């Protein structure tokens, strides 16, 4: 029979799946940035600002996921 600690470790591992999604999202954001800048270099600054905003929001989701995993393990 599994103990409560084992279930907590399983839950923390499952909570870290959000980090995989964040990594994929960041790759999509900067891949789109490179594609857009290569097509229209004049709007590089505007595109870069939007890409950084998207990166920050995506990274915030990853940090929330990591925080939930730590809360499950250590609370």
C-alpha cells in the first residue's frame, strides 16, 4: 500500500508537467519571433516587446506549476 508521502511525490511529479508546456510555449514564441523578423525586419522592436511579454506570461505559468509542486512536497 502506498503511503501519503508516495502520493505527494506522485502529485508533485504530475504538477511539473506544466513546465513541459511552458518550454514548448517559449519555443513557439521565439520561433514565431524569428520567422516574423525574417519576413519584416523593420518592425523588430515592436515584435520583440510582444515576444518578451509572451515569454514573461508563459514563464509565470511555469513558475506557478513549480510552486504547486513544491507546495505539494513540503507543505
